[in-house]
């Protein structure tokens, strides 16, 4: 490999944890926490712009985020159950990695909607709060993916591109023990998630999407990008009929998202929002 490619490659992390005196913080967990903070702040700003209270988003997050983390962990454990047969206590070691995003999104969003209804946000305004919150989720995913770099996981096949990822030998699959650099698929997924978030916000601001349509577009968009990334990954995965289970889930997400979007386009939940983005309320 040329000197240019070695210098230009992404180096492995010096450590996977931050030590402050007697305290040790895993970088993977810190990235997850940072992603959640940014997503909540995005949701708060977008919701207040629609005439809502920032406290609504904070309350929704206190329920949706823990539920999402539990759902993500359960999804990972279920789809990679063989890794925990001999070490069941490892199920709780979230800091070592292992969060299945599809499970987290499904349960987290569902719990968030439930909490919104508890706060009296129903009808058209429920769709408004969903529209406000959704774009922050792929941003959180992008930030969380940085944690995969610290754990040296979620990388693709061998690569000699300038942005190839250097992986320490102990983290390489056996069949690639002599390969030093790989595709940084976690980085690809992160960048695609940022592009998806930006696209959702632009389409929302330009009124390309009607009320409630951000959710199915996000589901379909994430399904497409995850399907592509999944094809590049070389880590072990649970297979169904010879196909990675996340490929099945991603394909299903695309179908559900597209069908849902077409249904909502023909059956909008309410009249279009007022020009300032706040739902119109009939005077009584």
C-alpha cells in the first residue's frame, strides 16, 4: 500500500473509553447520549416553531428514549441470540455495543407517541409533533455511529481507498486477519443519515410533504440506506433463508413506508398547516 493511502486512511481509536479519575466512561455510550441530546434539541426547536411547548418534547423524550434503548437492545439480542447462549449476563452490557436500530425506532417512536397523547397532544397536533421530532432521529443515529469507530465494529469489506478504516488485528474477522484497512460502513451510514435528515427538513420547509408524511418518508428512506449498507458489512449476522435478517427488515421498511406515504397522500389526516407552521384552530 502506498504511503499516501496509509497516511490518508482513518486510524483506529487510541482507546474506547474516557478515564476521569476513578470514573470510566465508554465512548460508545457517550456518543449515544450526545446523539439523544442533539435529537431532543432539534425536536424542541422544531416543535416551538409550530407553536408548541419545548417541555412537551422533553417529556416525550423521557419516555421514548429509554424505551428506544430497550427496544434496540432486545432487537440485537434476538437477532444475535447465539452470542449470548454461553454468556447471558452480557445481555446487559450495552456499553460493549449491540443496539439494533430497527427495534429501537419501533418501540421508541411508539412510546413517544403514547407519551404525547398522555400530555393531551392528539388529532392533527399529534402529527405535528411527530413531524417536529422525526428529523432529529437520523441525526442521533449518525452521531451514535461514531461510537462504532471507538469499538472498532460495523465495518465493511477490505478497501484501499484514501478513507479506508484501519482496524486492529484483534477486531478483524478471521478470514481477513491479514487485511489492515476496510470500508468504514458506520461512517457511510452516518453520512447518509445526515443527508436523510437534511432532506426531510428541506421537504418539510418547502411544503413538499404534507402533515404527517415525514414519518413514512423517513421509514422508507432509512430502509433504503440500511439495505445498501447492510450489503457492505462483513460481520456475522443472523440469516433467514440465507439472507441477513436486517436485509429483510430494511426491505419491509421500504414497502411499509411507501405504502403508508401513498395512503396518507390520498387520505391526509387534516387540512394543511397555516403559513406560519401552526395548525389552524377554528374559533368558537
